[in-house]
């Protein structure tokens, strides 16, 4: 999945920069995933001028029916060598289904847990939906 949009540093909302990430989700156990909605994320982040094409690792919680959320959390290292964390959540609204499934607001936090930036990204359903659906795989465990 690729989410793309913009971010601004806290206190500088008029200075919008590119923010995008591409992730792969992997659930170790299908039954557990269906129960708790949790999967591991790996991928890359482009946070223009702040974290340029850096690896990320984290989790996604996919609970659109029971909790009406899809929550992303991942960690990365910025260009300055410091650790950061992104947390964002899609709040699923069935009256606004397409927008709520494709729009992800979130924040970036520093190592002390202070918010340093806000981002707003979108999934491009028109161009990416079919490839995204085709990317799903059910993989058995090694014997």
C-alpha cells in the first residue's frame, strides 16, 4: 500500500512538504489476524527534507467493522540520525466510506514523545486499488 500527501512541522502549517510511505503488511497467523486485526508493517518513508527514503517498521490494526478504525504506527530514523514515530488512524464512517477508507491523518513524534509534525495522506484508489487487491497472498508456514 502506498499513502501519499503532505506534512508540516508543528508551528509551521503553511510550509507543506511531501510525505509518503509504501508498506507491506504481514500477519503471522490468519486466525489471530481476523480476531485482533494486527499485522506487521515494513516499508519506506519519504518525508521531504526530514527523512528521505528511510526504512520503517511498525504495525497496522485493521478493525473497520468492530472498532471502525485502521491504525498505522511505525518507527523510522530521520536524516538527523534520531528516532521518530508516526501514528495515524483512519476513522471509518460508512456515510463517507470512500473518503474515510482512503484518507489518513497522522502525527510524527520525536524520541521524547512530543509531536513535531502533522501529515495528511491519501490512498489513490483510482490508480492503486486493483494492484493493491492483487497483492494479497495467503502464505503457508514452512514445514
